[in-house]
C-alpha cells in the first residue's frame, strides 16, 4: 500500500499540469469495443464513396435509412423534423429541428468536406504514343505528384452526352475490373530524375494515365490504340471523344480501406481528409437527442479554396439557414448570432520520422483524441479565423463534462508552412467557429492513416457539441 501512495509532488503535478491522454489507454474494454466497431461503419463509408458525388449519394442513402426526408427551399418545418438538403449532387446538409426556439439556441453546426485531393482528366484527354493510349490529367488539390505514380488507380465520375443523358462511370473498384496507372521511371535510368528536387521529379504534364494498348484492326489507320479505346467506351457508355468535353472524370487510388498494424489500431485509406470528419458528422446527427436545431454540412471544393456553387463560399449555405429561420418564423440575424460551429476538418498528426517540422508540445499526437485547432493559417496566423478564448472555453467545459478525450494543437512549427479550412467562411456569417478534427498521417497522400481512437473521439465530440447546454 505504502508503495502505491502518490507523493505530494505527483499529486500537485496531476492537479496543475496539462497532459494529453492516449484514448486507447484511457478506454475500458467496453469503450475499446465501441472504438473498433465504429471504425467498421466508417471503412464501409470510405469504400462506398471516393468522390464528393459518391459520398453525397451515400450520405443521402444513410439519411433516408435514419428517417430523414428531403427539404427544398420554401418547404414548411416544425420541431422534430429530420431533413436533408442536397446542393447539385455534390454537397449535402442534414438537419434536425429542435424543440428549443431558434431565437434562443441558434443552430449547432458541424461543417466538414467530402472532396479530396485527386487527379482529374482533362476535357480533351485521350492520346496515343508508342503503342499505348493515355489520359492527360490536371490534378485537383494539393498533392505530392510523385506519390501518384506506380499505384493502381480507378476512374470515377460523370459524362453528360450531347442529348443530355447522364452516364456514371466507375472502373477499377470491382475486383474483376481493370485498373489504371501512371508509370514512373526505372531507377536504372533515374539518376538525373533522382537528383531533381522532389517537386520536379514528376511534373504535372507527366501525370498521364495508361488507358489501353490494343490497336483497332485496320492497317491504313494511325492512332489505332486510341480508336480502340474509344470504341470500348462507345460500346459500354454510348460516348464519343467529344463527350469528354462535358465530363467530370476523377482518377483516385483503387485500393480500399484496411486496418493498419498488428493490433489494428489504425485505418489506412484514400480520402480520410475529410471523410473522417464527414462520417462522424452524420452519425452524430443521427444519434443526437439535442433539443436544439442541429445541422451537419458536407461540402465540396475545400481542397481548391471552397470556391464555386458547391464550395463553402457559396451563398447557398447561408440561404439554407435563412430558409430554416423563415420556415420557423425566426429572425436570421438573431439566429446566426446565437449559432455555433465546429469546422470539422483534419489536422497533421505528429510523425516521429519527420519530427523537425513539428513543435511537439503543440502537435496533434496520434490516438490522443480528436484535435482542436484554435487557429489555422500560416505565417503569423494569416488567413485564420482564430476562435475566441470564450468560445474555446465553452467547448472545453462541455467536453470535460461529457468525458471526451481530445487535444489542442496547431499545424506544425511556426513559419514552416500552414493551411486553412472552411472555418473562416462560416465565422464570416457571425457564427462562432472553431476547428476540430482527426490527426492524419501522410495527409493528402493516396493512402492516408488515422487512429481508430481519434475517429471515435471525433464522433463523441460532435455528439457532445450538438447536445450540451451552455
Ligand atoms: Mn480537409
Ligand atoms: Mn485537405
């Protein structure tokens, strides 16, 4: 007994010092089971949707299964309603109308994104060279280009034919499908390439996707391999080369989500950023018994600056909130002043192999729970919305009460780099907003890694955020 008694110093240390907690270590058997079970649903969500269109479709399906019905501008609303609103098949808002008056509690918002870095086909993509047919591409979002060579790739997207017919394309996910790939140089001839800076090792115009190699049977013709590929596309989808003009075709990794590690602590997959927040944003709203009006936003175009009609900068999301206010007879200005938002996006997990870019005390440590970033941005908090101490204090209190294991961090050393999220576009509406999301290893790579403990912590944090009383 005497030996296990804490010293006065130990007691004081526990009382006074901030220490991050490893969620796997803190969790009892029952919680550990929940952590692992929850990851199974998430992996299925990842495999079912690799583009914003597909993730949006899966979200609609899950929403319907959970008793949500579609909302259109002008519809009436009442307390207890469970609704989803779709923006151009690429982003979705799910919301529940609470019993609390909007003008007293505002809207509790969790805002994530479902687009991910990838490689898009150009609008005139097909060409033939040296007996092979390729797609020319233009990458989407911030990628390290060399990471996308020599891995199996799938083709996802939509083609609009001249008569308006919509063709959905998904090649490379079924195990009987062929896949695609971007070839790289063999090391034997790579001496010059490997002396280049990594950013020059593979250039954007070298990201050409191998798409075929059998010539059309006709001795007279040139570009016979390309013609044969077009013939196959025509037979299967009824399209011709000009139809690529009105297409959105995305090249994404062809692998599925898998457990990583002997103890299966991690999930490796394409597109954790930011589906690792989008999925918990949905499950939290399904489970929430909040008396407040709650909303989960899954938006598009975050990876290229939140622009366009489906990005967070579009007016449609404020319009939706205004529609909800009108339908319930509430003043939008009053409601948004009372509303609160978690900008649900990932952050960089501390990687000991690259320790020099992190300041460890303020880095997100894997498995220590979902991570709050009070501010993002770069070089002196530039372009960050920087949440207030009051708002962070309010969330901190709610998490403490609910027993959420979470951590505070920032993205790497000061002046080393940086990044932003959609937080600032929501804060702009006069809504208190702070970033919260899962630490990711190898972020923006074709295969990213997250901890199952952090994933579950994220879900619990969102649920707590929806339900707590200030
Ligand atoms: Mn993100
Ligand atoms: Mn990102």
